[in-house]
């Protein structure tokens, strides 16, 4: 007979306290087909777990058919809604055309009337007041549209370089990566050089409710 070590003997004397695997008591109950047929999918909330499990082919087949029915019902309602939206959109567009045509016509009539009555005039506008509103003529004047790329090239080529604006600014995104902060002071992290023109501060936390 082989000799047992002291550790082995001690291990044999220690009672086995390892708990037996307990049966799952929180497992969801299996659903019957009758229960599933009474279940209202309209009451299901987002991310909600059902109070039952599907455990046989009949119930699984019912679930597949139910999914197909729900998708078909959604498609039917969407087609109906799209048709109604199209009709409403057509009515809105018709109302918009009526408004634009009618107001353009009456505006033209009022412009003709405006030219027949005395009214106040400034350098930029002429006005005629009525009880329900004011007729206003804004003087057009000279307007310009600039193509900066072509314009700058022309100014430089023709001796008008002094009319070209040159703007310089720090590459803040790159500079910020090199900075360290002590209180309000900003410095180059590698060299410790204090950077002028940058003041640091701690922004407070903010709380908001978005609706």
C-alpha cells in the first residue's frame, strides 16, 4: 500500500461542501399554443422580454406566421398612409399655387396703384401706408457677385495686391495637442514654454432637458 502524504490525508478529512447544482427556478414557463393565440403583440414595449418561452414546433410555427401577418399588416397600412399623404400633399400644393398666383396678381395691381399715389421716399425705399399694411418699394441699386478666386488673381496680376486681404490664424487643433495647462497658464508640454494669447479655464458641467 502506498503511503499517503499528510496533505492528501487532510484533504480526505475535509467535508465536501460544494453545493449541488440547483435547478433553475427563474426559467420562464413554456407557452401553450392557446396562450400564444391570446397574446396581444400590440402591448409589447421596446426591449421587453416575453413572460413565456416557445418550446415546441407548433408554437414556433405560430410565431413565424404571426411575424408574417404583422409585416403584411404594416405594409397594408403604409400603402394606405402613403396614398393619403399623396392626396394631402396634392391639396397643399394646389393651395400653394392658388396663394402664389393670387398674391402675385394682387401685388401687381397694388404696384400699379402705388405708382399713382404720393408716398414717402428715402434713398433706399418708398412707402405708402394703409390701415391693413404698408406698400413698400425697395430700390434695387447696383448689386455685385464676386468670384474671389478669379478676382484675387486679377488684382495680383494687375498691381492691386494691396486690395487682397490676407488673414493669418493659429492652427489651434495642432497646437492644442502640444499644450499642457496649469491653472490659467498654457505651456508647450515638451519645453515648458509659456504660450501667450491662450488663457485656460475649467468649464462647468451643464445639464439640459431636450424636448
